[in-house]
C-alpha cells in the first residue's frame, strides 16, 4: 500500500480515538453533575453531518470536517455562540447554573483524559514491546562530533557514558538531552581509553537552535546505503541499497558523517557523487533538497538492544517515559515563538509524517501517545476557545468571586476562535509550501 495512504489511515484512526476520548472527558463529568449535553460530535458538522442520532436528549454524530470534535453543553459560551440560549434565564441543568468547582472539573476533563491516556499507552508499549537502546558497549566506533562541539573537548570516536553524573543507558538520547534538558556535564570515553568529564554551557540548547546544530553527536557509520526513497533525489539518480559512497565533489569519504557534512554544505546545489556497486565505480550528479536530504538511509554498524519490563515495572517505565515526553515538549515550545520556529510549524501533514510509512502497531501507538500528550498541553494553554481559556476564566471567578459577564466571554471566545483558525491555516499552509517547494 502507498505510504501516503498508510500514514493517512493511521492519522485518521489516531485522531478519531483521541478526539472521542477527549470529548468523553467533558461529557462524563457533565453528566455526573446533571448538566445537559446537547451534542457529542466526532469532527465538525458545519452545515451538515455524515451521521447523527439522538439518544436520551443528546445528538451523537460524525461531522464531515476532520479538524477536531466537540460536545455542546447547555448554558455554556462556546464555539457554537448560541446567544439565543444565553439570553434566556438560566435553567438548573445548564452549565452556567453549576458551582464553579463543577464547571472547572468539566472543563479539565478532556485535558486530563488526553494526559492519562498518553501515559497509559506508554505503559502498554513498555509491557508489550519493551524499550530499545544502544549503550556505549554496543557503539564501539562511538560518535562523530560536530565541529561546533569540539571546542568543549569532545573528539570523534567518543562514547557517551554519563550525563550530569548519571549513567546514560541509551546513547542515542544525548542530542535530545542537550537540546531540551539542563545538561551541565557529559562523561565520555575517548578512543584512547581515557575517560573525561566535559563541562558544557548552561544554554547549550539555545546555541544548538541558533546555529542549526541539532545533531552534534552522530553515530559513526560506514557510508553504505541501506534503503533508498524512489521518488527523491537518490532514487531518481539511480542509487540502490548496498551502494557505498566513496567521494562527493572530489572529496574522499570513508564514513557517513563525512558524506553528510559535504551534503549539508551543498543544500539545494548539484554535486558529484561517486559510489561503488559490487566491483564497479560509478559517478552521478545529485541535488539535495533545501534540508540537505537526498533520500536514503545508511546501514547501522551498532547493535540495538531491548529492555523488557514486567507488568509492574512497565507502569513505572511508562510513567517516566510519559513525564519526560511532556517535559521535553514543553521545554522546546519556547522555540515556536522565534522566526525560525514559526517557519517549522506544521499541520496535519506534519502530524501524519510522524507515523511510520508501513503499518506498525508499536509505531502507531508511540505516535498516538505523543499526540495525546501534545493535545493535553496545547488545550490547557490560556487561550479563549481552548479548554485552558475557560479554565483561566473559571479560576478568576473562583479567586475574585466575580464571574466575567456574558458579553466579555462572547468577545473573548470569538477572538480565541479566530486566533486558532489563523494558526491552523498557517500551520497547514507551511505543510503545503514544503510539499510544493522543498
């Protein structure tokens, strides 16, 4: 099956699951507090619905616009902007008639479900599949170090042993730790057998972002192709699995990191690639895209090991994984507000690309858990029209004892709605631009 279709199916299935459960997070406490729920919809039913059925006073349905979902709760100022209902005297079953603490629980329900769901999925993944890792013993050739990091004392061939004095079990995590966590020191084993504790600046993550050095530690691998994307530059030029790159632009290369450096220097420029296929030496012209990608992967020369967990162990391991996933996402969120970060925002296309291009349940659940945690964080942001906006106004009411008037809430809801629409259009516009021009 075409990879695009596989990703699209996974995206639709994942979002449907997350949206329904998120809305249930609002629906269930609303029902517990005897608040009337008029509608429960997967996707938006602008003008018409693909399916709808009224059961017990609530219309359940599926809309045609897959940008989310919603529950319409009586007596609540939401995206429906039902001013006619709000103009009438409040009824006992309406949202606005309930105590502030009940309304707060109803509004926090969706975020809570998404957060708990993400953690539960990670626990399930740890129990069923365990966790892959590459320790320093499994990476005898060590890392190739970016030039910008050699000034601190790192050397090509280093193996990472500890970060901040604690063992780093998965060496492949080093780049993520540097970018998103508070790293002060890294203990490495040099190729000469000596251990060294190397201090790094406290703002190393910001330096990586500003300089565009997001992968300062790259596993040393031979430049032998493992897979080739047919419709990208490498595949179009005729490269095949098993080909070995030996030179680029008349510069000899022995390892992948050497070839990668030359390719990165020639983004969006044509370059000569010399490779060996069997006993033949061949030369072709290729042009990396603007991100310096030709469309192939190279063979690993390191061993991937697996950590397995029992049922009880998987609960702690899954919780830790979920916690650090949320922590890392929040830590990197600040970069969204930079010019560079704004250009990298993505919409449904970017989310779809997170899924594996062949059906893989482990990959599907990993991505679904990540999206669930991201949705929880994004929804709790204090923006009107999001759950976090409602929570913000409810907390104000609980602290001051004064409820914002309906007119103010209507204006705030409208402003928030237009902000969200603008962000959705911008993010998906970025996807379209990258698809057309990169």
